[in-house]
């Protein structure tokens, strides 16, 4: 598609994936710091919640979220709103599953805040780094490209 003919609310697919990767890395750092802080205060530690598993899940979930944001930006008029609703719905659904079927007692006390930290990071950073408005100048009107001929002067 010609970039000058791109609809004003569209985003590029690669830009969304790059924004998802960046927000996933930031979310992984924040989630690991939060897990360390919660573990330090509450002395809860689980083998399933280690540095690598938290980092991988944060990056993968943000990359999947970037695909959703791309779809929302292409087919809705309010992509940030719908993305926020979807992100927090996914975090809530994952937290409910963790509460109902925990692998260990008190697992939800450590895992559930991490779900919302990753979702909040995605909601803030992904739309900021994958803007839904084109940075291109508006197309030149047809009359400006081909001005009318000058009137003939009579001498």
C-alpha cells in the first residue's frame, strides 16, 4: 500500500511488533523487580516464578498484545480503549484461574500482582510506541499539483 494512501488511523505491523517487544522487555524488568520485592516482604518463593519464566511470559504476552493492538488500530476507532479492556480482561482471567487452581498454596498472592503489572505496562507503553496516527503530511490536493493555466494577456 502506498504510504500516502494509508488511512489516518492505521499503524504499521512491524512498528506494533517492535513496540510489543520493547514493552515486553520493560514489563519483564518491572515484573521481576516486583516479584523480588513481594518475595522479600512476604517470604513467598516458588520455583515456577523465577527470573526466566517471568521474563519470557512478559515478552510473549506483550508480543501477543501487540497483535491485538494492531487489529484494534486497523478495525476500530478507539484502539487504545479496546486494547486496555482486552489487556485487563486477560490479566483478570489469568488471575481468576490462578486463584481457583493454584499450583501451590498462596501462589496467587505472588503471581496475581505480576499479571496486572505486565498488563499495565502494555497498556501504557504499547500505544505510545505504536502510534495510531500517521506522521506523514496530508496528501497534496489535485488542484495544487496542477494549477490552472494563466490567462492570456492581450497586448
